[in-house]
């Protein structure tokens, strides 16, 4: 990439409202995670547009930085990676519909087998195509999402031994609350998983790659790292929850920016925006920013959030509109074109995904994944 900046939009100026992703920061976060997990392999989780950071550019960068494999949520995300020439192993974490199986095989994507029935379907499909399917078996140890229950899992492991067109590369489970202060449930899940895995030892069979740790598991439960870890949010420099111990130092890779589009003085008694939910009792300077809930800036942030302009944190006033919102500078100064930080760091202030999440009544994951495709992504720091 040339210079310090490269744009994803061709032959078009970048929209004033855009996201900047610091690739060197992602590399450092990955290195910090590696340091923590020792010999365990790292599967970088790239679902939901790489947590809003941009699926393909982040995937490419992670592969260059030595990620062992990539994880996505569903088939189409995996196909997008293959279409862009990414050849690293890709595990699709979600459930599968039977008719999709040939596409998994054509694109050399690794499937999750969550039941005996699906495993047999994968085996039969692979046989009919004259191929062998790569699969990871999925065991439910206490999430009740997908996967065979730990107390019935021996049937799936047993069935997999008889499948001639399946290569069982891995076996995994997923934590429901490894980000909590009380790790009793997570510990129980890990115990159940280890018990399921004893199947292989008892029969002296080769052990597939064992994995269960998400970001929270990486941070709080070193005993859960096993053969491979699956960091998502931590890779992007954000901690899973307030309670979670920050045993790995990471920095947020994403900054969401815009620019001042309009400046005015609002007189007392003249309410701002839809529903007239806010007005001032004195004349104040108010600027309009070209970003709204149509970009993924939550409407729930109306009259709650702050942004950084000229090194000052100022409040969003009135309702957030679809494409625009207003910020009260009070007696402060700003000019049209001034940079606005919606999420990220500037002039000694930080607006973190955790803080925005708290204002909006959600979690940082949703703040990041909600930034939608109307917002161009720029990449720097390679
Ligand atoms: C999303 C996901 C992860 C990553 O979770 P983080 O909390 O973001 O680290 C790991 N494994 C599975 C199965 C997932 O669905």
C-alpha cells in the first residue's frame, strides 16, 4: 500500500464519514495474543465484516501476520474470502443447511458438524463429489446454541470414525460466560469438554485439534487454551466485558471519524431535531455532523453520547437522524470541515466502544458490527 493511506473506494473522494483501521495495531494485538497462548494455534475470527473492520482487508493482513487459520460465521463469508484469493484454512462456525454442503466443498471451506445427522450428510455429499470434507465436530457443553450435547457427544465422535469422506481436523465447544467474574459455569463447560475428549485417549486414537477459548477464555482461563484459540473482539483491541481481566494488553484498531458539515447558533427555546427532545436555555453553538443511524450510529445515542471536536468532548443533542446529527459546542469553536471523532482517540480524549455501548445500552461487539457498508473503510499502518 502506498503512502500512509489507501482507500477502498476507487475514483471517488472518501466520504467525510469513514472508518480508519490501523493494521499495525491489529498485528500487535495478534502478537500479544500469541504471547499469551504460547504454543496454541490462533484462529482469527472475522465474522460480521471482521467486527466492522472490513472482512477481506483484515483477513489478508491476518494471513500475512501469520494467523494459522480464519473463522467466519457462515458460508457466504467464507466464499467471499476464497473469491478474493485467500487460501488459508477457513472454518465456518455456524450451522449448515444440507443444500449448502457442495459449496463448502467446492470452496475448500471447513465445516462445523454439530450432529450425527449433519455429519452423515457431509460424508454422503463428499462421497458423491469424490472429495473429502474437512470438519470440526461441535460439542455443546453449556451454551445450548449448536452442537451435540456433551452427554450425547460420544455418538458423534463414534460416527465420525466410520465416515470415509470426512477428515476430522478439529473438535470444539464454545463458552457462554467466560467473560464473567464468576467463572464457575465456564469451568464446568471446560470440564465437560475434557471429559468428551477422553474418548480419544481411551481408544488411543489421534486427537483432533481441541479448541474452546474465545477472547474471554484467552484472557481469564489459560487452562482453556488447548491446541487452538479463537480470538474475535480482543484481536480488534476491545475487551469482552467490564468484568473480564485484562491479562493481554491490546489497543483498539478502529477509529470512526466524520467532519463538521454545518455551523449555527441556536437560540433558547428553539428545539433541536425530530421530536423536539432537546433545547437550550441560552444561545449555543451547534454543529451538524453527516452521520446517523442509517450508518449504524445508534438512535439510542440521542441526547446521550459525546464526540470529540478540536480536542473537546461535546454532547450529541436532540435525536440522531438517519443521516445527520447535531452536537452542542456550547460556547466552543468549530469550523466546517473540522474532524469529528465518533469512536476512538484524539487530543488526549478517548471514546471507547465500551463507553458508546454503555450509552446505547448494548455491548461493544454491537457497536463495532453495527457500523454498516455506507461507511468507507480506510487502512493504514501497514
Ligand atoms: C464469535 C465467536 C468467537 C469469538 O468471540 P470473541 O468473544 O469475539 O472472542 C469464537 N468462537 C465462536 C464459535 C464464535 O462464534
